[in-house]
């Protein structure tokens, strides 16, 4: 049951990300890492719209009670902007394609904070600066695990509507 549920999630999440001009970079356990090229408002807006669409599409189909042996299921999405390094690393016989950099570390920590703050979507301060026209509310400043500088996190307000057509 858990494999079927993850498969459904990954297929639907990939469709939504691609509809919003993003691309899935990797699947890892029960999560995925996606990216939008660019550093401006368009990339940040597309990522946020994909997150909100995913939140509505996935939460409607998650089972009310998890399959036996699984923790309760919830969607947690972190969004941030910044430079990353994408490439293949590792020994020739065990090479893997990956995305590295402080931005990746920050976005993974932001995603981890979604459960602590009970917010399904959190946006880092660099992306939030690009989303000035969107309804974002500060959730406070946090020293994220393994980082030295506090980061202010934002969440879309409850009345933030998904723009565009029904997905």
C-alpha cells in the first residue's frame, strides 16, 4: 500500500510541477526535489503556484487514516531561491546526478519546518522577496539545523487562491 501511495504521489506531483514549468530533479524516499530555472519573480511565482496546486490536489486524495504501519501522511513543501550546482559526482562505478549548495540545504531545512510550524507550504526569505505581490505571512525567524544565520520563513495566507485554470 505504501509503495502504491508513493507512486501515485510522485506521478501527480511531477505532473503539477511540470505544468508549472518546473522539473523534478530527484526522488528520495517519500520526498522529491524540484527546481525552476531563473532567479526572478516568474520562477518563484511558478514554484509557489505549483506548491498550492499540489497542496489542494494531493490533500484531497490522501487517506484520512494512513495504511497500517505508516505514520500519518501530510504534505510539506519548502520553497527558496538561490544558486545551486548540478552535476554528477562520485566514483565512476557509483556516480550519481545531484544538486548541491547552500540553497539546497536551506530549502530542505525549510521543508522540515513545515511540520513544526503546522504550515504545509513555507517560503524562504529570498523567494519571498520575489513574491511581493502574493499574500505571504511571516512565520518568524529561525536558526535552521546546521546553519549559522537565522532565516525568516513565510507561509501563504489561507485566502491565497491558486491562480489560473483548475489543474
